[in-house]
C-alpha cells in the first residue's frame, strides 16, 4: 500500500505553507520583499522553472562577469533583508544625553524593540499612518525612543537647539530670525531621537503634585535609579558621606545645600533622617516655559495638571480653556488648519466646537528630572513619532575605566557596577 503522503507532497505542502506565511508577513509589514519571496517559491512549484532560463540569459549577456553579478545580487539581497529587519523588528541606537542618567549613560548603545508597540508605516502623513500589530502595547515606566515632536521646525543657524523653546525663551526677535529662509522643516522620521520613560498613556488624566506624577489619580513610582534635587541638612550630608553616597551634582544656595540624589538613596535617607526634603518650586508660582505656556494656569514643573492625554477617537470640546493644550496637536501633529478668532474656532475652513483625535498620545519624562527636557516642557508625544521600546543596553560606557563594556546578559536598564 503506497504512503498516503509522498515526499513530493510533503515538499509541496511545506512550500504552500511558506507562501501563506510570507503573504501574511507582507500584509503585516507593508513591504514587497515577502511577495518577491512568494514569487520565487511559486516558481519552484512548477515543473519547468524560470531559474535556468534566467541564468542562461544572464550568462549570455554578462559572460565572464557572472561571479561579479552574483556577488552584487547577494550584497543587495543582504542589504534589503537587513533594512527589512531594522524597519520592522529591531534596531540599534546610541544614547547621547544625560536626561536618563543613571538608568542610561551617555554613549550607551541600545537595542530597540520595534514590535512594541509595533512597526510604524507612513509616519509622515497622519492620514495614511498605520502601525502593524505588535507583541504588546506600551505601558507605564516603559523606556521608549521617539522622534522629538517639537523638531518639526529648526533654525539653521542653531540646529542643535529647539526653535520653539528659543521662541518661548527669547521671543521672535530674540531668536534672531531675519527671514523665513532660515527655518528648516523636518518630516517626522527626520527629527532628532529622544529617549524617555512613559508616565502617561492615551486617555489618562496626568497630574504632577509636589513633584510626584499621578495618572488617573494613581501614583506612578519613579525608578530607583532616577535622580532629583533635595535640600539637605548638615546631619544628612554627614550621614550620606559616612555611607559613601556621593551626589550627582551639588549646589550651595541661600536656601541651603542641594544635592542631586538617586531615588533609592533618598528613600533610604528619608527613613533615617528628617534632614532631607525635595527641592520644589512653590505651588501656584507660574513658569511660562512649562507646557502649555499659559501663566494663567499657575503651573510649574513640580505642580501642573490635571492634563487629559488625547486618545485616538476621543472627542474634545474646543474652548478657550483647552486650546492651549491641544492646538498644536490639532494643527501640527494631525495636519489641520486651525484659526482662532475672538468669536469662533475655525477648523479647515469651517466653524468647529469639537474635535476628534486621529492619533494616540503619551506623556514622557526623563529619569534625570532636573536635567530632562520632556513632556513637562513641550507636551505630548504623538503615536506616529514613537520608534519602539528600549529593551537592553548592548554596549555601555564605563565612566571609571573610560572603556566599553559588552552586556552579555539581558540586564534590563540597570546601572553598571
């Protein structure tokens, strides 16, 4: 009795399974590479494949340079496969600022997982933007890499600084803009990359009270490696020095001695001494450089909110009270024309009283809070700006030895010992 499934049938079933998988991969990744592989597999199912004819044609016209052509094709295919993996699965980035110290060191090489929340496509056009299904959604305390939202416009004479921040700081004349030709406009994927930690998710109501962050009235804990400023008594300083605890920075002011300490050191000292307290700005003392740049709200970096973080599909009323919060998201991030007059709000040429958001938004902060330029100072991160979640440090700079350390184990964002 002959076998029910022959070896030839098994090969055919295997190839058909591959075809289905690569078609699914093409749909998921919005890429043509899996479809080209499908064509090759389909051709191999035929009795008379195209491969010999193509090979004979190339040999006839190329001749002795056949080896060269094969190497070129192999290099092109390898480059294409690497680009496909980088765009859809994972990539490597270098960290350049101190805003996440001590969690991350300047110069760290980071592995970024693009499957969380999923690879993005058409990020420069909000109307065509989509994100492939990822392995999971972003959540609180995830460390993410994203394109800086305020870098849509840069000043060519000061390309490493935030143009919008310079305008808020010095005004239009103080920035030194003589003509519009000095302004450079960048697409989303061309904007500089930032690394921060997620503290607010789409649909959350975020609030900062005495420096602590609350999302929907739930306290979001700071990581143990994060840094903040504290006023210390002489007794507290003596205790820290006895236990070989050094500050990240030290300041002597008219209010006393200020140390920048890690959260774990602050919590430890708080249990043992009353001579330490957070160095906070006064409540209701407005800071015009804090989002949304409205002094009437009386907000500063230690006291702000509540702020509702927009969620895709949510509808908000357009009122004088919330236009400062959402006008940039509506105009710049979601590419609408918004005109505000004394009597009405005009959206794309028509009077409007409500707006429905097209994107999800997030609230992020750096672990080195006194030295982090984050959502407190420029607002929301649109979903189409997010590249992926930082999974691990591949290489890290050892400040003491001035060398590089390879992380052989998956040590998730821990400071080096």
